[in-house]
């Protein structure tokens, strides 16, 4: 039996869909029904349900975007730094291995030679190495908290996208925002991430940090060219002149744009498609997300 925390959220619903479709025994645990931030309650539930693996897709993301975290700091710290530690306590006591959905947004840019940051590089977009957004700082603190625990996978995803047109899908965002910032990033194909993360429960590679992005990186302009060639024929996308204009007119806290190296994931025997291939696959399968998800998650 797999426990899925945050199964009502954008990432969690992708897990829920996959687990249901494949008939994998699981339970979506909602805060409203079980206070999973209370280690004693979570421990009792893990034992009662004989849980074999837990996925934590719960956390604070900020709505409509990470700017919200600048005004909801306590909630953000609780969801991203305190909650993972509480879950870790319960899982360690129950001896349940688990995976935590972390984020690669704790880095900015790339290594000096242009290559991606590896799991050995300390975050450079965090409270310890600023400047950063409050959201990114809280995610880096969450990783620090979990570093003390032995049997947890920390899956660093970045700017998730897939084939379902949905307000939370990065490709949908690019189609809907009036103006875009051109930047180079590593991204995560959600449709590949979910089965690949579940493969951790089967293969049980070494616990620890994993950059969970599709190999390579891509610029916003490269993606809009793909969109204009497929689902938005001929669309002329508008861009900010530079990051300074974006910050002045559209954002209140800096954004992470970064390149990650995902070779540790590959070495664990869990390959993802190269990023341009993954984007083309998502656009080839493009369709609306289930209606019940769009309203409740936008
Ligand atoms: N979406 C992204 O672009 C992205 C990118 C990188 C990393 N991540 C990480 O992936 C995880 C899930 O993201 P998501 O986009 O699926 O988030 P989401 O749609 O906001 O859902 C998060 C879920 O977490 C639960 N939760 C528990 N404590 C919470 C708290 N203090 N504040 C808010 N929600 C709380 C809620 O479920 P219940 O109330 O039902 O229990 C909620 O449905 C987060 O840790 C996020 O940092 C997301």
C-alpha cells in the first residue's frame, strides 16, 4: 500500500491518476481527514495501513504564483520546511521508505562552463546563498531538514509540463501569459516523472537527492517556436525586453532559471527522454485536462 500526501494538488493528481489507472494499491491522504503534519498520527496510520512506500506531493506553492509566498511566509515555511521533517520522523519510526517532491528552483543559472548543477553543488538561490525568493529559500531549507534522515528520496523537479492543457501546466502558461521572459531552463515532463518516481519504490536506488529533470535544457523562445509549429499555429509570442523589465512590471520576487544535470538519475537506471523530445511528445498528444481538475486547481 502506497500513501500519497498532497494527492489533491497538481503534482499529486498526476500520481493519483497513474496509480488508479495501473491498479496500484494506494490511499490519497488529505490534511482535512488526517493531520499528516502530526508525526504520531501519521505513524499510527502508516502502521495501521501497512504502508510500504510514501509519496509526499504536499507542500506550499503560492497562488497564483510564488510571489504569494512573500506574504504568506509562515504557511510557506510550514508546508515546505517543517512538514517534510514531520513526515520524515513518522516514516523513520515506521521504517517506511519515501519520496519527497522537492524543487530544482534552489539554483540560478548554470555552472561557469555552462553545464548543469549536480546534486553535489550547494544551492545558490537559497537563504544561505541569496538573493532568492521566499518560496525557493523554503524549499532549500526542506532539503536541509531531510538530509538528516536515511531513507528518503528527494526528487527535484522543475517547471512541470505535460500533454494536458491545464492552467498549472507550463506549456499552457506560455500559451496564456500576455508576455514571456526568455530564459534557459531544465524542465520536468510530468507524464514521465510519475512512473519514474514510482520506479524508485521498486528499484530502491541509493536514497538522497535526485535532479529529476529531462536531460538538457531549453529556452523559452525554443518552446514558443515548438508551440507555434504545433498547437498554436503561427502564433507570435510577446516577450519582455529583459529580466529587469519583467521584474519591474510583472513580478515582485526573483525567479529561478537554471540548468540541472540529471545524470545521477540515469545512472540509477531511471532514464527520461531528452528535453526537446519530451516537449515534442507532449505537444503531439496535446488535449484538454479533465474538466474536474481544471476548476479546482487553477
Ligand atoms: N507545480 C510546480 O510547478 C512545482 C515545481 C517544483 C516543485 N513542486 C513541488 O511539488 C509539490 C506539490 O506541488 P503542487 O504544484 O502539486 O502544489 P498544489 O497544487 O498547491 O498542491 C499541494 C497540496 O499539498 C497539500 N498541503 C499540505 N500542506 C500544505 C500547505 N501548508 N500549504 C498548501 N498545501 C498544502 C494540499 O493537499 P491536502 O490539503 O489535500 O492535504 C495541496 O493540495 C510542492 O512541494 C512543490 O513545491 C511543484
